[in-house]
């Protein structure tokens, strides 16, 4: 195999990965928008981050109330529309309408910069 063939193979693999990521992004976009809208209705600001695997994490700004109360309030707001599980000091949020793992994100609490 030539050098150029190896380069083309690597590019094809990366292109396939991007296509899979784009498909995932398209499938989960309405879910992520709904989670963002739900978080917007709480009294705490947040930012959204996405990693290279198109996994989304919401970082909710720590409020002026005790963390336990904030955690419970955010969890309760999300539970009205989604499947929500506590994962330490974070929340795992999944769609209750799509197959397991298709639409999911994490909510963590910290200083939003």
C-alpha cells in the first residue's frame, strides 16, 4: 500500500466518523433544544458544551441557595419531560421517547465562565 493510499484510508475513516457524528447530532438536536429550554426556565444560568464525540454537557451555574436544593430543583424540572438519574453531583438526562442512548446528555453544576 502506498503512502497516498494510507492517507486516503485515514481520510475515509475520519469522514465516516464525521458522518456518524452528524447523524447523531441531527437525531438528538430536538432533545437537546428541549433540555436547554427546560433549563432556561430555572433561575440559574448555564452553558452548553459538546465534545469531539458530539456528547453534550450542560454546566449549570451554582446559585445562591444550598447545592442540595438547587440540584433537587433542577432534577425535578427535568423529570417533568425526561428520564433523569443522579450520577454523583451530576444528572444524566435521556429522552423518554427515543431508544436508549440515542438522545442523552449530562448536567453538571459549577461556575459558568
